[in-house]
């Protein structure tokens, strides 16, 4: 019986050893894909969160007090310059205007009578001058009364879109009370903050060129169909954030963009002799990025790299690699450091084409 047990144990050991050897052989038969970085001039879009503002966005307030008698427009309506929007009850102001007109007529008659007397040397020239001053005062008061009357009709100062009403028909308004806001969205300003180092890079690149052309990614992740232009940079940096504000202007002929909207400014950045690798060729250890370099003996060596920019499926490497290095392009989870592998080399151009196809899918 002992001899039979020994035979079973021996067979089990032989079977286990055989399976282990078979697995090792199978592992050695795996061929990994290896590629090399490419060094090219490229362009990528630097993203900045932005807030959009209308080129004209004002509060519409009552210039006179009184009851709101008429509302001629609706919320969200597009109005043209000079179009009447609200009317305050004008009766009091009409009466004041008529009173001022009567006072002007009275002052005219008084002036004419005084002038006839002055021409006949019956009254002094001072009396004539006093009558002329009373007439001028009456005319000025008439102009003021007409201005007050005109303020009862509140008209659009420019073409734009009306916002929500803050009052309702029949409301008793005080002088200066907010009625609504009006926005001209024909052009939009996009404000975004740029760190100091990137500001210096921008200034060095753009100082001898025209203003930078940028794009806008809207909240639905679609790119706005009109390109913008960086027109102004604020005078001072924010001491708390170390950023400075840029302003880009976008045409908005279809009035798609609205005041207060948010998005992302996409600013094209040109990189000279950029070293580019696929993202899937990297792995992370804590907060550092590594790649596996294949040496002359086909042995993997983990090497830390520094990434300067990130693009879809790609990294731009600032340090740690050059175009002559061979790196493991896939299967990083199946290997370990200092392990020898078998591989087939795939030129990066082909690798990049596959990544583009993957991105398109």
C-alpha cells in the first residue's frame, strides 16, 4: 500500500511540474508589441474654463415714478433699438408739460409787451432783460417737463434680448427701480484665466503676430461654429491665484450663446520637436508615470518620465525618453521589471493610426 501511495505522489509531482513548465513555455511564446516615441512638430488645444458675457448687458430701470401702465414686450423677446418696451402712466407728466407750455406762452407775451415799452423808453433795459430771463426759464422748464414725459416711455437703447421681468403690469414704480435687463448677444466675450508661466509663453509667441485665434467648447461638449480672437489681457495678475484674465471675442450671428453661459476656450499651442508616446504605454506608481524600456538584451527596464501635455490617447513627454528608445506598447500588466520578453516592433506611425481609429470609434 505504501508503494502505491508513493507512486501516486510521484505522479502528482510530475504532473504539476509538467504543467508549470508548460505554462512557462506558453508565457515565453507571447510576443509583445514594442514601439518607439516619435519626435515631431505638433499642435494641441490648451483648455481654459471660461465665462461668457454679452458685449452689452445692461439693467433697464424706471427713470420716473408712477404706475406701470403698459408692457409691450415679452420675456426673452428680441427687440430693436428705439422700440418701446414699458410705459409708466403719463397723465401727471402730460399735465406738467401743458402747464409749462402755458407758462412759456405767458412769458412770451410779457416779454413782447416789455420790449415795446423798452423801445419807447418807457421801461428800463433791465426790465426787458428780466422779462427775457423769465421767458428763458419758462422754456427750460418746458424742456424739463417734456423730458420727464418722454421718460414714461421706456425704449430699448440697442438691439438685444430681454431678460426676466422684475415687475408686473400695474406695479407702482419708484424712480430707479429695476424692470429687466437687456443683452446684446451679437458678439460675446469669453473671459478665462491663464497661469503666469503660460501667459509668458503666449506673450513670447504672439508679440510679433496677430491676436491668437481660439475656439469655444460649449457645455454640451460641442465646438461652437464661430472662431474667436484673443483681444485683451487684463493689466494685473490675481495675487491669490497667480492668474491673469484674457478676453476672447466670438461672433454670435445665430444668437446661440447667451450671457452667463460657461464653456472651455481651446487655444492652439504649437510644440516644436515634441516627443510623443501612446498613453497605454505608461503606468503609474503613486503620482509618477513610468514606461518599460526594452534594452539590447530584450529586458524590460522601468523608467520614470515627465509628461508635459496630454492629448487624446497620447502624452507629450518632457523628459525621460528620446526617439531612439524602444518602449513596451501594450500588455504592461502581464510583465514585470527586469523580465526578458519576445516582441515584434510596430512603428509609431502605425500605432498612431490604430489609436486614431480607436478614437474615431
